[in-house]
């Protein structure tokens, strides 16, 4: 049986008395509870008329109940569709109209507003689920039978739809199959050497592939445990670290930990692994973390459409500024964006991916799906290069490429040079329209010292590091960079905000 839940359950069912989740209030969820509560949710879905292949849209805050609903959807053969709790009612109208879910699960506080949207889109019904296990769906599930015969699924049957962030237009629904998710979970479990003895500190959101599919599925596949925090709060994470063996995070998490005087080797000497992804980890943060904590962060690279594609090795060099090597079973090539021809080692091109992790296509967009594949490889839209040892470095998104005076400038290269300066905490490099150059390189810097404001000092430090055409025409300072929930800098927002920089001078 290829149902993802059945595969995961086969690995944890031998000892159901083990702890799966520690909750913030001290309660625990055993693997026996995973089996019975996911069954209750699967039965509740059936009672609500949710059938095999039906979409279940979920916009609720992070909780153990939401994880049980996710597993219940898998067991029932429904398609899980998590949505960012930050989405507005106007944004939800698009997702509901596009995905046509048969059930929308909402936070109790906004259920009436969701129902008003659904009345005009054909949505069958709205149920509620709160973080403390309250709500109409929770009540129905708690009364449902604790046993359920997990539905058989084929390898390519859909398990979930994740909508892309939509930075270049309307969000697209990436269709992920049971086999897509299973292949990634087991590959990462083995590569990162997860076992039943591991305790994962989980402070990530679970509407995203990182927190839901990587963190949760890998833990289930290994029979390990999770400390489930509702969000990243530095004090709570510092308090939980002594009980954890592994932490998954985004660069912002590690930057914040480095800002704490109490963070150091004594606190994390027992830890086995720190993993970072979802956004580039600056090499200076990588090096500072290793010096302070005695651990080299393991950086990896993934996408909504593919889950994880590469990883720095568990044993071996974890190279700052790279996302490591292709995962076992995953093929990656660096191709000419225009022709698709594979480029020589060291040259920059578009990253293309082929493997069992690659999604089934975009929901109801066959033309878009066809346009994003070439010779069986998914065209990621990320620009990268491969070194002589096979390590992949991301140099930016195709849409972020800056063409200044006819020369290609890759933001990641400029960001790395600026990020190495002692005065700089974070930096984002963008292209802004320029009357002579077409685009000009602009750096937006978050300084370590809030009072620092010396663009000439930074420019001088770059004089011997970067060719003149790569050096920023303007260096701006800010208290923080705009980021999404996964810590990824929103460069489109920066470009829009500073669009008139060179036309109003």
C-alpha cells in the first residue's frame, strides 16, 4: 500500500507507547494517540461527506490537532491543503475558488467570514478547529470511532496541494503525491541519520513544506519525538534546547539565537544537528554559529514543488554559502536558461531537478505545468552553479538577476561580499531601474549596530572584492528586511518600495 500514512505507521507501530509530541503546556501525545486521533479525524471527514480526492482546505494556527487532521486526511484519501493563517479574506477567496475544497477548516474566530466566501464559490461547508482542541470539527472527531482502515492510494495519487508564494503573479497549487512525500521523508531520515532517540525542536509553521512535510514526516518515519512550539520565540526555544537533539530552522532563527548572550556551547553541547533552509544562510552567520555553538549548521535546498533537493552532508564538509549535494535519487543539472543545454562546471545557469520528489504539476494549469518542465527536469527558476566537488550554490532567482549596463550581476555574490563585513548583520541586494544603466545594484543593509550609517565605509571595503559593475550604486540602511513567514526576504517588496530611487534624485 502506498498511502503515506500506512508507510509511516509501519515504522512507528511497533512501540505505540513512545512519545510523539511534547506540547507547551506539558501534555504529551503518544504514538498510540497518533493512531487513534488520526483515525477519529478520518472518520469525521467521512461523516462530513469528504471523499477520496476531495480537497480539505485548512487555515488554522499551529497545533497538534492540526497535525492529526493532516494525518486523518492522508488516511481518508483526501487532499490536504494548508493555508497561511496570515492570508486575508480577500486572498482566501482566490484559493477557495481555485481549489474548490469540499471542506474548509477555519479558526473559530473567523468561521463566519469564511462561510460568506463559500456561499458564492460552491464550498460545501465550513468547520472549525482551535489550538486547544476546541471547535466543531474537533468535537465531531472526538466523538468519532478510534479505528479506521486507511484507504489504499497509488503512488501518484495526491496527498496535498501547497500554493506557491505568488511573488510573480497568482499563487499556483503544487500537487504533491503520496510517493513524492514518502520518497523525501525516507531519504532525509537516512541522510540526516534520524532515529527513534531523536527529539526535534519544532518551531516552524506547519502550512509550509519545511515544517509540515520535512519536520513532521521525517520524525514520524524515524519514530522520534517533537517539542512542538507554536512559533519561534527566542526565550521558549532557549528553554527547550536542553531537551532536544535536533533543531530545524530558517536563518532568522539562528540570527536571533546568536543575539542572545546565554547562547553557546554549554547550552547545545548535547545536540546532534542544526538544519537550516527556506532562505539562504549567510556564510558569516554559518561561521559565527559554528564558533559560538561548536556546531556547523547543515544547510539544504528545497522548494514547494519538490520538497528537498540537496543537502550538505551529515558527515563531511558543510560548506558555507552552498546548499550541498543532490539528494540520493535526485538529479540536478545547471542549464542555459534559454536553450536548456547543460552548462560547464562553475558556470551560472538555471537549476533543473528530476527525481521522485518532484511534484505532479500545477493544479488545473496543464499549460503552465508543461512550460515548467524540460526533458523531464523541473525548471526551478533558481540560478546556481556547481563546483568541482558537486556542491551547489544558489546565486539568486532568475527574476532577481540584475542586468546593469549590459552585465549580469548575481545578488548572492554581492550579498556574500557585503555580509562578510563586521558592521553588517543582514543584507539584500536588488536591481532598481536606472536611466543610464537599465538597472542599478542597490544594497539594503541591516547593521549590527542600529546606529551605524556609513555607506562610504562599506563601499570602500568592497573596492577590491567586486568588479566595479557589481558594486552597489546605493547602500541603504534599515532596521529590518521584509520577510515572509519562512524568513525569506521579499525582494519584490523592496524593489517596489525603492523603485523611484534613481528617478527622483
